C-alpha cells in the first residue's frame, strides 16, 4: 500500500534522509521509531506529498506522490486520514461539528441527518458514545480528544491513516487507550497505518512492522521480535533503555 524507494532529502547541508526503503502492506500497521530530529516527520511528509524528495520516490496505492501537483495532489490526499500529536480539534465546535467538518467542507449539500449518521458511525469505531456529540473538546479527557480526532480523520473512509506521535506527552493510561484505538481502527476498518513514535512500549504493542530510523537510514526493520533481536549498535542501545526498565 505504501512503498518508499531510496528516499533522500537534505535541507541545505543537513542531510536528513539518506536512502530509505520501506514497504507497508495493506491492512497492516507500520511504526517508525526514532529519536527526536531523526527525520520521522520529514519521512511522513513525503508520504503525503508535502515535501519533494531529492532522490528516490514514494508510491501510495500505486500513485507516485512526488509527481503530483495542485488538484491531483489534493485529490490524492483524500487517501489519508491524519492524527497529530496535538489533536487539533476546534475548541469552539462541538464533537459533532468537529467530526463532521471535513465532510461538510467538501459537500455542503449533505443533510444534517446524514452528517450525524456518519459521525455516529465513526464514533462507534473509536468506542465513543453518541451522547458526547453536543460536548466541546475542553469537556473531554485527553484520551477522548484523541479518539474524536481519529473519528474525524476516518470520516472520509480513507484507506491509509497516518499518526504523528499520537501518544507523546500523554500519561500511561491514556497512552494505552490511544494504542488500543490504533489497533481497533485497523481491526474494524482494515486501514493501513503508519505511526511515528519515540515511545518504544507503544510501538511494540501496535506494530505489525517496526522500522528504526537512525542517521538518515533504517537501522533495523521487521516484526517487533525481529527488531528486538537486531545487532545494530544504535538499535540495541535505543531498545535497551526501555527493556532495562521492564
Ligand atoms: N522544512 C524544513 N526545513 C529545514 N529543515 C527541516 C525542515 N523540516 C525538518 N527539518 C530538519 O530535519 C530534521 C528532521 O526533522 P523531523 O521533524 O523529521 O524530526 P522528527 O524525527 O520528526 O523529530 P521529533 O521526534 O522531534 O518530532 C531536523 O534536523 C529538522 O530541523
Ligand atoms: Mg516529528
């Protein structure tokens, strides 16, 4: 579903990506793990066509993203639902208005009743009750806000969902809640997901495939178990920080 081929990207003298090769199979979750500044967000921006590579390319569902411009790029972006570190809900809108927003923007002719039906359908996917529709984001816990943000990202029925550090800054319980949400969206909707993280525990929990980004390259990739056995010095060090605490 997602294929990154020999991706290179520099900003001036800062060579951020130096030959990334990565494939994400349809219906699976791939976690990109790496330290701060390792280029995780830059990689994701190439996947959605927000940045152009210096060399190499990215295919999403056989569409070559860097080749697209303007309207074609806007169209292709409909393949994605995105959830960011900050849930970025609109404070002055209710849950119903927040989740319905992308649909309403695209097609003003959809009736209020139909909007509501589709919002409720997506809230069910993320385990939220219809009763929260009239509430405002400030009245919800951090974990619930994340779920609302995911419901909004799913409202178009995108085949691919991208999460940029969905659990950073959350407490352990809320983190677990978000991890379950990511796994739930995959199981119930069959979406293909790419999750950017520097949270090792979460990564091992949600990943079908794990890729560790280091020094502009993928230092290890495979199932969580395979990555855990990696002999790459940085990967061993990175993982040991967490496994020692267990
Ligand atoms: N638009 C840009 N122009 C110049 N440099 C950039 C740009 N975007 C990112 N960078 C640089 O690329 C490097 C990687 O940034 P990136 O945001 O991908 O890191 P990250 O792995 O997502 O880190 P974090 O975990 O802190 O979010 C950094 O050195 C950053 O300063
Ligand atoms: Mg980032």
